[in-house]
C-alpha cells in the first residue's frame, strides 16, 4: 500500500508522484478512447461538502453527498450498472462546471442530461416531473408533486422517491416540502436542505 510505504520509508519524491499521476491519466485516457468505461466518476468541492458525481453515456446518473461512503456508492454503481467504473473527471467536466456555477449563484437551471437508470416506475415518474417542473427558487409540497405525477393520493410514495433520489441537487428534491411549509426530510441532512433553499432565495438566509 502507498500509505504503508510512506510510513516506513518516508514520503516519496515528487517525481515519483508525478510519474504515478501521469500513468493513471494515460490509463484513463486509453480506457476512455477504447470505450472501456461505462461509468465515470469524479468529485466536486462545494459549500455543502465534497460531492461524488457519476455519469454514463446517457447522462448524469448519481450525485452522492459527503456523508455517503464513496466505496459503497461505487460498489452500488458497479453492481447495478456496470463493473467498468473508473475515475475520469474529464468526462464529468460539464457537470462539475455547472455545479460550481450553481453554488456560486450564477446558474438557475441545469443543462445536463440525466440517466434515470437508478430510478424506476412511479419513483422515476415523480423525479422526472420534479426535474422538469419545479424551478430555481420554487417549492412544492409532497401532495402537490403527487398530483403533478398523476397520483393525488400518493404523497407517501413521493416522499419515498425523494428519499431515494439518486441525483440530488440537480434533480431538486430539496424543493419539496411538507404541506404547510415544514422542511420534511432530506438525504443530505436538514442543514443542507436549508442552505440550498436559502441559496435559491426560497428561505431567508
């Protein structure tokens, strides 16, 4: 292990680190060029913590909060989508750039294709309705979103869809509140939900 080597022998020379980085970049570029990557992932620094983002040829498929174990997220992607998962930030550059712009207050709508593979049935329908119909600075109740999705009595199912949203922030489940305006739950924690709504002007700062 690299960590063990460094503990035993001291830090490796910068030249060794650069050589290793270059080798990893070359491997990644070759894998991408040869079509051997089904799922690419990268990390994005943000005001709400480091986000892990992953995408396929169809679009953005996963956004994971800093509280989620990266290894578990990658294992899930490998099991549910493809074992050919590799860290390839260049593949996620448009996503990373748009997230940066969003957190800086310079973007109000994401122009990102979504791969809905990790959502199915009514949950997918609800998330697609949310993504298409609830914009920056807007909020909607679980009940209202159920109506929009064509099942007025399915508020609990809407809550379940929000709790399992594989692409939070971009598919904005933070904009879904309880009837009466209470925040309800949020996968990233209520503090993160408040910060996102405040960023969008939907809550007082």
